[in-house]
C-alpha cells in the first residue's frame, strides 16, 4: 500500500476523501476512492468528543481498524504528532506504519498553547517524522496551519512549507487556502522543490477541475463528509422526534450502494 500511495502522487491529480470510521471507509472505497484519509475532527466526533482530544493509542487503534476495512491506501491525520518532542513524533509515525497506514500528516498547530509552533520547532518535528516515515516507506504530509487559524500570511506559509520540504516531507499542505492565485503561488513554490501539494476543498475553493489546472496533485475534504453525515442524522432525528414522521427514509442511500459497501441483504 505504501508504494501504491506514493505512486498516486506521481501522476494526475487524485481525490482523497476523509473517512471517520470503518463503515465510512468501506463506503468510500465502494464508490471508487483510490485512497482515503482519516479526519481528526470526524474521528473525535464518533467518540463524542471535540477535535484534538483523542490519544495516540486511540488513533493507532483507529488506523488499524480502517486499514483492515479497505484495500486502498490510508493516510492518517496525526494532528501534531502526539508528543512533546520530535522523538515522540517519530514514535507516532512508526506506530501508524505498523498499524497499516500508507501515509500520515503532521501539523504545526499546538492546541496546548493555542498558537502555531515557531518555524524551527515545527521543522524539527517534521524532520523527525520524515526520518521515521522514510524508514517505513510512508508518505509524509507536512501541514502549515496558518490559514485555518486566522493567520493570512502567505509568505510565512510558503516559508514554512519550504522548510518542511527541506526537512524531508514528501507532500505539502496549507489547509484553508481558497484563492486561486494563492494556491498557484504555493503550488509553484513547491514545484520548484519537487513536491506535490494537497488542497483542502472547502466552500469558496476553486472547482476540482480548476485545482487540477493549477497543478494541485491531491484534494481532501477534512471532516466535511463526517459533518454532512452527522447533519443528515440530526435532520432525520429531528423530524422523527419533533414531528413523528419518517419522510427522511426517502433520502436514504440506495440499497445497492449499501450492498456494495457492506454486503447487506
């Protein structure tokens, strides 16, 4: 799976939807996904918790469950790496590899202090992750979190991604970028370093076809599919509990889709 995942990044752009449990992973595979990623917020929600509240042991077990459920590459949202030191980050990457991951991502946001790591601190953590990932054959994605935390400094984002690439990251990712010109600048800067770019598709992001034209290699959606699913659950349950009707059954997935994913009868 690790070789297969790496090869996906060397050809045309591909979509990598995010699953939050084994069932959603199997469904995405049955619908034609060539690779999937996990989502920290979606996984936390499945445990009834807020984002960034799960433990490393829980994420490793989650990884093993999803990797066992599908026959396509799985990339794991490893948040900040689950540890205070670069050695902790390296251990996390090794554990995810052993659990069946084909790749993982490391970000530079520190929720404990509610800020972005200084670039030297973040780069040291990426370097440790990259060494462990390379030893296991994993594709490491390094994330610059500026734009989803209100830091609209594209020059700093590019400087960070450049530093992470030089530290050994294989894929670069700045979630929250929506402007086509900004995305193009990031893609061009990383292209000069020989690295593919992942873009998070959110409201306002250019269409997938436009992202391909800009040279984006991979597109993911973070926790949005999970929140769409939970939103549908909330809507259906509200109808049932508030109105006592079951019109929501008309909006269920077609039976053959469920059969393809889960083998139901």
